[in-house]
C-alpha cells in the first residue's frame, strides 16, 4: 500500500509487494479462459476441469485443518458425502431445492464436525485423525445400512443443479465455489483466528501458555472445514446426479490429502493451484489406462509418499524457498531475514 | 515426538491398562459366559477372530510404541498375508484332491502358506522401514507422528490398488483348510479350522510374549520404546531394532491374514476391517500398550461378533465410532488414560 | 597410541544448528586416570560429553578413543567400543525393573559369565540396587536412579566412563555415596571422566581437571594445582 502512495514507487515495487495476489489473480484468469483453450473446448475435457476445480476446492478446505492446526481429517470424504447425501435426500424425498439443500448439507456436516471435534480435539492429534476416520467409516456404514432412504450401493438418483446438460455452467459454478472457499478460509487465516491456529499447530504447549484456549480454536477450525466439505459435497451430488456410498471411501480422502500435501501444507493456494495439473493429469491417466482401475490411486499414493519424504513443504514450500533465494540475489548487500538467521 | 513417547512410558503398563479396561473386560467376560451357554457360536467366533485381531493389534501397538509410527498400512499386510497363503496353499490343495492318500498334506498342508505369509510380511515390513521410514527419519523428525501416518496412508493406497491392478477384484479364498469333521468340545461342534486358528493365535502370542520378556533382543525392543537415548547408550543400534520391529509387526499381521483365509478371502479391500478393528483395539488399550492390545482384541472381537449376530454385518463399521463416542460422552477425559490428556506430538 | 592415551580431543568444534557451543576444545584422558571437566552452567560441558559419546556430530576437529577416530560415529557404536556414558538425564527405562535395566546395559556383551560377574560388581558397589532389583526403575528415588544409571553404564564393562553431573539434584548423603562409588570404581581400574559443578569436592577427588568457559578450555591442571589457582578460587571456590 505504501509503495503505491509514495511518489518514488515504481511498477516493479508494486508488483513485488503484491506479487502473491497478482499471481493468484493471474492463475484465476487462466482458469476462467481455460475452457476455451483446446483441448478443453470439448465437453469431455471440460468435465476434467470440473473435477479439477472440485478437487482444488476440497483440497483447500482440507489444508485449512491439516496445514494450520496440524490435524488430519481422515474422514474428510465422508463429510463431503454427508453433505451430498443430505442435499440429495432433501431434494428427492422432500422436493427441496438443491441450492437450499447444499446449505443444509453444509450445516449438517459442520454439526457432525462439531460433535467429532468437541469430543476428540482435546486429545492428541493422532486420536483426532483416527476418530475422524472412524466417524467417516460410520457415516459410510450408515448410508450402506439404511437402503430404504439412501438406496445403498444401488445409487440414489438426484436432480441436477442446473437445467442444462452442458458442462460449462457447472465449471463456472464450481470455480466460483472454489473462489468462495479460498477467499473465506484465507480471510479467516488472516484474522486473529489464523494466528491462533498457527500458534496451536506449531506448538500446543506455548500456545496454551500464552493464554489461548486451544480446543475452542481447534473446534472452530474443524467445523469450518467440515462445513465447506459438506457444501462441496452438495455440488458433487447435483452435478453427477447419482450418489453411492463409495463417495465416502477413505481413498477419496487420500486423493484430497495427496493434493493438499503436494500443493504444500499451510498455504491454501498451493493446494488450489496444484489440483488443476494434478487432477487433469490423473484424469488423463484414467482414460489412457481405463482397463486398469485404480492406477490413478497408485499414482496419488506414490506422489504422496515422495512428497512426504523429500519435499515436505510441497510446491508452496518450493515456491517459498525460490522466493527467498530470489530476494537474496536481488538484495546482496541488504541482510535478508534468511541470511540474518543463519549468520547468528 | 519425545513428549508423546515419554508420556506413554511414564505410566506403568499395568496401571494404564487397569483403569478403564478391567471394567470392560469384566463385562466382556460376563457376556462371554452368557454367550457360551446361550449361543456357543458367539463365543467361538469371538475367540477365533479375537486371537487374530490380537496379532494385528499387538503389532500395531508395538510399532507405535517403539517407532512412534501410527501404521495405517497395517491392514494391507493382512491382505498380502492372505494372498500369499492362498497362492501357496492352492497347489497343495490340488495335490491332495488328486491324490487323497496324501495324509501328510491333509494335516500339515496349510502350514507352508502360513509360514510363507510370515516371511512375506517380514520382508515387506523391513522394506517399509529401510525404503521409507529411514530416509524420512534422516531428513526430519519434525511432526513425525502425523507425517508417518500420512506416509503409511500413501503406502496403503499403493498396496491396495497395486494389488487390484495385479490380481483384480476377485475373491481368492478357500472354504476350509482342514477337510475333517468338526470337533466336539463340551457338546458344541467346532470346525477344526477355527480350533486351529485359536491354537495358532495362542501359540504365537505366547512366543511373542516370551520373546519380548525373556530374550535380549526383546528387551532391547522394549528399551528403545522407553528411552531411545538410553538404548543407544547401552549399545543398541536403533536402526536394527526398527527393522526388527517393523518386520515382526508386519509378519504378525500377515500371519493373521493367512490363518483367517477361510473366513476372509483375499481381495483388495480385505485389510480394511482388520485395520480399523486393530486401531479400535489400540485406541481402547492405549497406543503402544502391547498386553492391553492383546486383551482388548478379544473385547473388540466380542463386540464385533455380537453386532454382526444381532444387527447386520454392515453395522460392524459403525460400532467402533458409537462405542468410543459413548465412552467419551460419559468420561470426557477419555478411555485413553490420563497420560494422554493435552499431549501433542511435536 | 602406546602411552595409554584413552581419549583425545583435538580442536573440536561442535554445537547445534544455529549455535556453536564448543570452540577449539582439546583435551585428553589417559588410561586409569580420573579427570574432571569443570565450568559454569552453559559452558558446554554436557555438549562436550554428548559429542564424545556420539550423540552430536562435531563440525570440526578430531576425537580419538584408544587411537581410533570416533568423531561422527553413531552413539551405539561408540558405546560398543567401550566408551560408556551416563547422561545428566540418566535415560533409564522406567517401565523395566532394575535388573532388566542392568541386563539391557549388557546388550553388547556375549559372555553370560561376564555379565553375571559385572552385575555382582554393580550390586557390590550399590547394595541398594540389589535390594531393589525387582522394582521398576520409574519408582526409584533420585539417588537410586543415579546409581542405576552408573550401574547400567558399567554393565558393558567400558574402558572409559563419562559421567555427567552425578551430584545434580541429589541430597548430600546421596552425593557422598555416589562419589564414594566413583572412587571405588577408579580403584578397580576404570578410567573416568566426570562433569561436575561441585568444584571443591571434585578437585579433591580427581587426578586432573579442565575448566571450560564459554565453550573454550581455559585451564588445565591437577586437582591440587587447580585448588590453589587464583582464578578457580575466585570464580568457583568463593575464596
């Protein structure tokens, strides 16, 4: 801001101070025009874009918990599924508009998140992760075991969200949902809550010592993430038009968490950006090897393993260190933060 | 991560295990006594699967206690074990079918498959430690517990889907290992397979306990779980212990898969239920508590059997969640003992 | 080296990621000697021992143990070479009995007869441990824990024993007992290097001592020499 108002500010300065925001807007611009660039002009490829944006939005919501409070919501897919089924059943059995159903689904997912979080987030992180997984299994079991309502593995047919069979409107819708997810969660991260999240995620003991009630913040974070998962699930339901319990499989959670961690934990943007090339690549693999079901999951698994061992910061971490290196190169005589650290 | 570890250690095993579990154990024994009279099959199923969940849970608890790794790929060892046993046993079964006079095979035929499963499990476990955990350990031990959890989640997905790619979605199983009429114990018929599974479980658990309690290597494993630095001061090579622990834990899980082949045929997702039941056990007993895991396994097996018997098999997935939520509602400090409250891994 | 040099540090530099603690530290311990490393809090005494024992990799300099370079060797390997280390935090196995702790201490020893003999020696030095041998280490008193740590260190029959602050947190009686035990050990031919803050007692006990200040060796001499040294008297003995 000060760079703009001061007379001596050059364009380069403006770009430097706002490079993050400019970069993200540029990427959003690319995402907006992408469906008009071949091969994405074809309906099948536009469908890939929808999947990519859907994965991106999920990964952002996932990273909000995993990257900031360091809790892995291992039942994430089940919360997505809960939102999907809520909205779907409301539409099928009660004729409620999917737009309202999606909000109800989000609320219900948030509520289940609240119960899960309130019970387990006081305990060590690994318990919360395993309990979230159990809750996810239970939700899936529930859906399977009440076929009277959910039609079980036969699949529940759900009305579509838009009155069209074209993919383009759905793409812009999910892109908008991605932007909303990102902006809201990034805004929370920038608020005083975000500071508390980070403090807790990095060091619970010292966060407690500085007077933060960790459980409250952990629960708030967890509920928000679950609610967004449910909301996105609503999109899934009314885009595909058919729901099976498989949407809640742990392997879907692993897909989302793989994207989130490859993108870089604790960055939000890394997950959003990486999701596009990654899930488009994966869709391509799925098509190329359609006789080999699950090959894309092997890919996700291997990538996740490699990232966990060799690049725990993911793409965002890579970008951060590139940025630091660049800064140091640009300002050789001014001591940057990084050199000051190592020099002491 | 040291905080996590020390907190497990600061409370003697026995006491940690006493607080909550004895009550449940008493209740479980009462139910079992009743079941033995009313529905003998419940008792038998509980003991049979319980023995194998004990092998699974003991390995899971040991790996957490010694290496601080919450192994999410533990169920996949069950899968690999069951498929190995199937592969080795099939030709033996065919040989018996072609020549019924081979009485030796009739008695000892199933064992080569189980031994092979043990070996495969051990090899995979060693590979996991050497190829994945060791490089990660060398690079960083920050947020170790969560990172290894994710790492093993990746491993699980790779093994399940790799298996699916290689062997497809079909069931590979056997109807029975020992083709002989059921035994009758106290007027209750028990198939020889079930009886043998129980015997195998008890023998393995016994050997495992003796190994940990009485041998120098077993003591070294326990020493590492209690104080890594102290163990190194005593000349114990941590890398060696980690390899051994991982190999042993995975071998036990694979053996469980092999022994239960007649109940759980090999297919890509077969490891899921053993995995979450083993996790359920370990959470009830306390992470890293091996004796607790063994006893807890029978309690969980009883719950599972009752659920499947009186409700529907599908509700077994829901049972752990309901059970844990109930406990947390009535005892908010948790079933995990006071040692865990407010602790975090670094 | 033939002259009975047990341990030699030459120009050792060591520390933690962003913080160098030891600067150009050179010292040696000869066979059969009882040597102390003295100095104020934070001088780097514990860091020195941790570096020797292999828990910290030196960034420069050389460490040789009985003529073999050990700088950068892993801790368990150093222990197996016969260099015992009793840390300040003791690092006992709290859920194991006293007896089991001692057994683990002898992990590197194959000969059962030798293990039994060493255990007899430990119980002779510390009769309290014998009384408590079936008790869990986590339930011992501070003094007993200290004894157990030293006993466990002895179980591998080390030729050199590093002991970090044996008197720390002990009641005077227990301190006396610990020092008596160290003296007895030394009479049995075990070479000992001791880190202590209790300067007066230590200087009366040891053959030689080094004074470490801010990561550098500032003084070296026999116990008697240092007791009469003006700097030691002013800074540590309050004379």
